[in-house]
C-alpha cells in the first residue's frame, strides 16, 4: 500500500530506469528513497501499459513524483499521458551528464538529498506535520 507521508497522504515514486548512467542513477536513488520510507515506489511500466490498478493508484495518489535521468523525460510523459501532472525531477538538469556520470554510493546519496529538497520545496510547508517527517 502507498505510504502516508508528512500529513499529505499517498506519495508515489516513479523512476526512469533507462539504459544510460543517469537512468541507473534515477532508479537507484528512487530505490533508496523507498527503503528510507520517503514514499512508496511503484511501477512506471504498469502505468505505461495501461494496467488498471497502476492507473488507479496513480490517479488516487496525493503526490506523484517522477525522477527522470535525461530531458527526454519518459517517466514524466508516461504520467502526463494518463492525465497526471507529477512533481518532475530530471537528473541531467541537476548537472548529472548522460554518458559521463559515475553511479557510486556517494552520487546516489547526493541525488537522494537533492530529490528530498526539491520535493519539500514543491509541497506546501503547512501540510508537513512534524520535523521528523520523511520529507
């Protein structure tokens, strides 16, 4: 089931898992966020395949977050195609160059913190109920 996070309800994470280094980085950062309890990861392919359960979950979520590796933004476009406007993060726009980014534990940790900061800046602070919140 989806995570109830920070008093703003169901928060779902989707990741690009493209063949490039920034795709791998996006995927590994989202997996880390999920393991930390930041939000619930879910299947982008399920949305893209029009599978009813994944579509219902996405449409019912309070917040959908996508992390794309490059500006092609496959993850964002997959959700937009079904009428959902997610919080969209593109790693290449954060300075991670496609074809020239080493995927290390240090890089993953840095991206995780950047994603948290971006998401927090896009969700009204009035909805956050405790300083120990996952966000």
